[in-house]
C-alpha cells in the first residue's frame, strides 16, 4: 500500500460529480479528505490523502484527469528549528492533523511528519518564526 497527498482542483462543471465514490468503488482507493472548499457549480479544491496499491493509485489519477480534475502533488516539507524552540505550544493549537503535539511527559514539542499536510498554519502561529515550509 502506498499513500499520496494531493490538492484536487475542480472546475465548475465537475463540482457535482460523485468522483470520490468512483475512486473508492472502481479503484479501491482509501480517501482521507483533509481540507476542502467546494460547492456545486463553482470551482473547488480538496486536500486529500489517497491510500491504495500503486497501480490503483495510477488508475485513479488517470480517471480524475480524464474528468477534468487537476491533481497537484503535495511535496512540501515542514522544517522546524528544534534547538531554538521554547516549546510554547502555539503551533500545536492550530495543527488540525495532530502532526505537532506537546509530549505529556516532558512538555517537549514532537513533530510527526507522516501526519503533516503542509497547510502552513503552524508557520504563522510560531512566535519565534522557527517553522518553515520548503518545496
């Protein structure tokens, strides 16, 4: 099984199609919608994580592209300057995926990159500007 993250960009004419249904049913892709703004008849975006066999992911990608959906791979990396961090927890308050947490044993900041969706909310929240996102 492989996990990939994408931003799906929907043109207005595709916003009311049951595309995620087809990804699950026809390609056996497990879908986690992490964030989204989409309305019928309007452009929309979804931040998603797909999990499936590699050939199923490829088939699903081709299906979405054939339907007019643009897939933007998420290949950003969050960089945290841990040695300067004061462990205030401001970044954890905005981290909706739980990638940034304070350890309950020693109150040190912990970062779990596999949970991170590179939304950049933590970048704005850090009072010392110790978090950056690289591409």
